[in-house]
C-alpha cells in the first residue's frame, strides 16, 4: 500500500462516523488510536469492549467497510489488551497534536474569559 500513515489516519477519521453507526446501534463506540504500515488500530468501547463478538465486529464490520471506503488491503486491529492485538511501538496519531493545541491555552487565558 503506497499511503503514508498520516493519509490513512485522516481517511479513517473522515469515514469513522459512517462506520461507527453499526457499533453505536449496539451501545458501543470506535476510538481511532493510530495507524502504522497500512494497519489501523482502534479500540471498541462501551458495550462492545470485551464483547465475545468484538473480533467479528472488527473484521466483518469495521475492516470490511473501511476497505470498501479507503483501500482493499487495509487491516484493522482492535487493541483489546491481548498480546497479539496491541499498538506497535511507533505509530501515527493526531492525538499528540490535539493535546499540544489544548495545552497552548494557559490557565490565565481561561480565567480572563470571566473578566
């Protein structure tokens, strides 16, 4: 697959609300953790976290739909705490950038809003 991790992450983030509809209908949610070498790392939360059907949901719903929308060779892994389904040591995520943006607003900036 000739896409950068950032490009895949952006595409998944864009399509995630559509894919999330099925999981939401079962009381769950999909959290996008990151991407690395054509693999998307997610975490199923809510009632889907730890569900016996979570592997089936990951492969037959999430992976299948993302392959249709983005690329047919995309792989999706549900990071569920097991040794075979874990995040790699290095992966792309925008969460670091988001956290830096939040930290830019100081406590003083927050307090000034009230004066």
